[in-house]
C-alpha cells in the first residue's frame, strides 16, 4: 500500500512516523511551503522525516489545486491520510486514492464535528473526548464512516497545553491500532449516526477576549481552554494588550467593579470579576502596571 500523507503540523508528523513504523510505504508528503509561520499553531517541517522515508515532498497552500492534484496523481497512491490540515478536500482529490482517503478528528465523532476541538472540549466542560479515524467520502467535514476511536479523559483542571499533548498521544495510538488494518484490508467502516451529530464553530484569536463580568470560576476555564499552543485569553490595560496564560479563581471579601485590580496574591495581581476574583499567575504584556486600582477591559 502506497500512502500519501497530508499535514503541516507536529501532530501529523508524529502520526506519519507511527504509520511508517506500522509498515506503510510513504510515497509522498503534502505540506505547506516554508518558512514556518510562527502564528500558525504547531506548524513544522517534514523535510527530514520525508527524507528518511524516501518520500517525495509536495508543497502547496491549496490541496485541491490542479498542480497539487497532478503531483499526487503522479505518485499513484493506494491510500491518502489527512492529519493536521485546515482545508477540506474535494471530490477530485478524494478520487486520487485507490482504496480511500482518511482523516483524523480530535473528538468522538459523530459528536463535536468542526473546529477548535481542544478549546471547545474544555469550554464545554466535557469529562471525556477522544480521537476518531474516519473515511473521507465527500467534502462534508467529519462525516464519513468511522474506522476507529480512542477515548481521552478530560481532567477538572485540564489546560489546552496538557490536553493537546494527550490528544497527540491518542492520535499516534489510533494510527498504531488501525493503520495496519487499513493496510491489510480488514479495517471496519461504520457509518456515523447523523442523529448524534453536533458541530463546534471555528474560533479566531479575537474570540479569546476576557469579559470581566463573567464569574471567576468560568474565567478560570476560559484561560485554561485557550492557553498555549493557542493564542491565549486576553484583555486590555488602556490601549495595551495583556495575554493571560495562567490564572486561578479566588473569593473576594469586598465587591468591586469587574475588571478592577483589587489586590495582590504574592506578586500576582487579583482582578475582580462578575463574581469572585481571578489571580493572574502568568501574563504577557504590561504586568508591571497592574497596580491596585488599575482597570482592565
């Protein structure tokens, strides 16, 4: 089985290495052209790994473009895997693989199709999520038959950083379990139940703004869900942006207008919220100006 691997991120690169270890012949890697964009979460180079595997590197910003399709057709793949790519593939691309095109999604499909799965899992208060390997049969996102899944528990104090790491491990586990079965033709393809389907919307960096009228326990969730490797929850001090990477809720003895710095917890500023307070344990921006009485928002 000759594979083409489509990815631009670290998670996809780890999965590619696992697929090769499972016995796949990787003929080509489709990835973004360099240089690495520091604002694109997780982007990495595939040159070294592709070189070790003897795989051709096809660089493109549009996987459905005529040039990309021609290059992949030249490789003549049996299977195509898309792991870490932000663009949907369309019918012409899907038709390039003799035995199917497969994607991976960091939820337990058919629940929670769509975007920003790791932040949404924390923001939604899920107790568990997971990773699904599924067949891509058309341009509808995350809707094809399921090949296999691995569950991932979500801790009460989970952060985007810790959940991202365990979701990455789960991706690799899915590859190790199910890619050999795709290679030998024994893998299942279980249709998704559309009655169970739900969709999470895309999140943009601007969506991370902190509304200080919110209760402190939920702002604690808000910060954890959007910390590294994502752009982070943020607020403003006058005209300057302040990113909150780590925080925790506390009770306050006295009420104060939401967004007001009301005290210190050691070296950390304590900010009044709609209810309770938030201790800003790690911030990026004008932290030295967070004196008592300063107003955020």
